[in-house]
C-alpha cells in the first residue's frame, strides 16, 4: 500500500509519543506454528498449465492413457499483491492473496481458472520477491533489511545494531536466537509429519487418525487444521490414482469389444476355409473326370490359400489385442501395488522424521534451559525501550506493541523509542 509522506509522518509521530511499555502476551503454540502466508507487496511468479484430457484413440492399435499439460503463456507472468490485498488474473478476475496461505492460494487460483476454462488447470506459484522490514529509532544502523522467513524483532534489532551487550555475552544472545529459530522450524516439520502419518496410517488401517501428540503440540484447533490439510493432499493423490485406473479400465473395455469383433471375424474366416476346401475337393474330382479345366481348379486352390492367410492375420490380430489387454491389466495391478508400497515406505520415512524432530526439540529445549533469562537479562543491561510494529493491511496501518520474540512480516516497520522512564531520566 502506498502512503503519502504526511500520513507516514503522522503515524511515526504518534508512535514516538511517550507511552508506558504495554504488557504483551507471549506467543502461543498455535501462533508459533501458524502457516506462512502472502503479504501486500509480494511479487509472485505464476505459471498456469491446462491439463488436456486423455486421448483414447491412440495410434497403431495403442491407447494413450496419460493426460498431458500445456502452459498458458497468456495467463502466466509476474503479479504484485496490490494495496487491497488482491491480484488480478485474466479470466479468473480479482483473487484475494494477502493473508492467505500458500496452499489456499494455489487451490483458489486453480479452481477459479478451471471453472472459467472448463478444464483441469494447475498452477505453479513462486514467491519471487518480498518487501523488506524497516527499522526506525535510536539504533546504529536504521533502514530497510531483507525479510527472511521466521524473522523476529530480535533479528531486526541485531541487524540494526540495537543489541548492546558485553562482548562475552554476544555469543549467548546469538545462540539463543538461533536455537529458538531451530525450535520453531523443528515444530513446523514435526507437526506436518505427524499429521501426514496420522492420515496415512488411518487410511491403511481403516481407523480414525491418531491425534494425541499433534494436539499436545499445537492445540486442538490448529491440529485439526493440519489434519485437514494433510487429508486434502492425500485425497488429491488418491484422485490421481483413480483417474489412472479409470483410464486403464476404459481402455480394457474398448479392447474387449475389439476382441469380440476379431473372434467373430475369425469364425467367419474358418467357415470360409471349410467351404473352399470342400469346393476344391469337388473340383479336383471333376478335373480327374475331365469335367472342368485346370484353370478353374487352380483358381480354387489360390482362393483357399488366400483364406488361410486371412485366418493367420485374424489370429495374429487376436493375439495382439489379448497382449494389450494383458499389459493394461498388469499396469492396473502395478498401480494398486505401487500405491500400497509407496504408502508404507512414506509411513516409515515420516516416522523416522518424527523421531529425529522429537530428539531435536528435546536437545534445543535443553540448550535453552541452560541459558535461563538470557534475553531478559540482556534487555535489563541495555537501555529500556518501547517496541512498536506498524503493520500494513488492506484497511491501512495497524499499530501493535511488540517484544523481542514477536514475529515480523514483509513491509513491517519496527519503531524503537526509549521508554517513558528512561526518557524522563535522560531529560
């Protein structure tokens, strides 16, 4: 969202008014594990693919049962999230982006284009560029800083030189921030893996997903959201496999109909051969008595040979059709078996990931426990300050108090002002 200089000056002046440091609640596990989302000003590179329907006509007796996709260059391109939080995509119109998760935007855009194009559409979305965060106030290096996923106020303070600690304590502060970031990332991977394992095991065993550990980590509401996300992705995978099986089944039915026709033709050819054999025998007897010519006899022999050749062609065609049906049945069985094998393999791999992340969380928690009150003690050793985040939304700038472990989003302005007591003392 673009703001006039007067609006910026007014907002920053209000942010610098003497105020008591507000009491800020710490982030809950649900907030820590919230999914990443887009923000105003993000530049998105979107590639649109239209999936073509399978062609069952094939060539040389074969059936092409694999769908293909082609890029739609007139819809692909770079889009910037505007100040109202939307992007405009041809055919799809205005799409709400700001605040939506990566998966939600992918689903919304695919659904909108699919309904307009009357076909199956897939999109590839790449986050090409994000706006920086801005640090203002009495710091060594105020200005813009590149946004990184998981960025917190403490990261911005460290980059701007606002963290004034004794040299021997610098490594402790950095280690604490690093370990907290590791803990957040480990929690993200752990919860997603737990949700995926629960969905796969429930599908295999025909039971309800096991959610006890997941709910312990992120709570019931967030845990249900993770399960719904994992189940939706699994439904897409099952739908893809069912479409493949349906295409194979349709091809098998087509070959069965063709095989019936070929066998009927074979019966006719065999009957024709029998009739021509009887005629040749009759002509042979007439030839022995001189009642017919040699030319007529040899013509009958030639016709019998042609009929036998057509018989061999018919048998070869039947053999080819039966072989194609056998191949399709084999593909059908292979898809079903591979689906079960891949599911078991993924369950084992995800369980290994869960075990590793549990160990990581335990190690990080132990490391943080060995540094009690590091951030609080460092904050007490330096000048007290009030931290305020100016967050840009579709309705304008929103001001909220912050602390060192508060999260930042692209385009946020971190305003640093001395607390009221410190300002009075300095005056």
